[in-house]
C-alpha cells in the first residue's frame, strides 16, 4: 500500500499523522514530536488552540529531518476566524513554529467569519506561504454552502471518525468532492473500551496485529487519514506499522456494524451547546466535557 494520499491540488500527504492535542506541557510535547519523527512520522498536526506550537517548532528544528520531508499542519482558532484575524493568526502560528511556510493551514471550526478567513487563506495559498488549505469539523451542508461561494476548494476536512462514529455519509460526500477526510480521535480516546471491543480484538488476533493497528488501517483502507496521539515510543512505532496487511470485505463489514451514529464526546447540536462552546473558546476556558470537541 502506498504510504501517501494525493490532495486535490496534487500535493502529497502521509497517510497517517501524529497529533499533539492536549499535550500542554511544552517539554513533553517537544519530546513526543521528536520521538514521533524518529519513529518515522512525517505528518505533524497541531493548532493554535492546543498551545504547543512553539514546542512543535523546536522539535522540527532539532529532528535532523529536512523540512521538505515533513508535512506540518496547524489551525486557525475561533477568535481569529475572519479576514484580518486569519492573517494575524497565520503570522503568529508561523512565528511560534519558526517556519517560513506551512504544508496545511486549517480553519479549526465552522464559526465566526469563516468566509472572510478563507479569503485570507486563499491569498496566502496563492502567495505560496501555504501548500494546502483546509477546514475542520465542517458538516456536509455547511461545506456545500462554503464551496459554492469560494474559489479554492478545501483540500481536506478533519472530522471525528472512529469505529463508534463512522461518518459514512460524510465520507461519501467528501469523496464525491475529491476532498480528503482526516480522522481526529480515531481511537475514540478510549471511550466505551474501544480497544477491547470483541469484534476489533478478534480481527486483530487473526492478523496478529493490535486493536489500534486494525482501527488505523480500517480508516486508511476507507481512504481516511487518521491523526493519532501517543507519548509511548513503542505505540508510535506500532501505529505506523499498518501498511503490510489488508482487511477483508467481511472484516470491513463487521467493523461497520459497530457504528453508533453519534459523537463519542459531548454533542454540539443545540443553540446552548454552541453558545457555551464559543464562550469558552473566546475566554480560554474549556471544562473537561467540552475540550474534546476542540479537536
């Protein structure tokens, strides 16, 4: 299996990425990214909202891997989602990372003036400061409206996706639009004991792989790019070792039966939930039940 996807603008991206969500300790984050790159990860995914871009930047500069071999993604947070805010947010992220360009820059949430922000991202993209521009957490109705009025189509959309929340309709729509789907929380953050699920474990045993490897490969086999996080070097290597086997059609169907059809975290589908989330995004507070949905 080829270890890279090709985005709709021709840019290649690794089929699995290393995420640093909730790595708020700068030293721990820096060390984890260094370890990940040493293990073979070439896609590193961070965000302004994670508060660790500086640590990621330090690791990038220390790792010894040529910059052009790395694929660095960061994201624009809600208070800066506007035309001027996007320019400001991009400059700040670039400074914190210590880079002169980004491989991918992402509108982190479908809130605030994301039309204005996208115009700024299009300009930065045309200037060669970003190799690909994308969105995060856009449902297909919002994405369809968004694409109708804009010139550059997003290269990717980042969505929660795991065996308990499989998003088949979203995946089919993105495929039809030639937009890469990236999966955040591919292992459901351990919710509902996913890694001990009998179906996943049985398939893992038959392939002599771990449950996590089965899930990550299941995503890649669906042409979805998983963003996985761990600070354990052994698991880092294990999570990369997913390209030497294939799941059968029957195994794919068995996993499809695990879909519960809803988020594994706190839903954000009411006015109150959105209002509370935006309040927390602006004030910088994020209670435990809400913070998972930042991703």
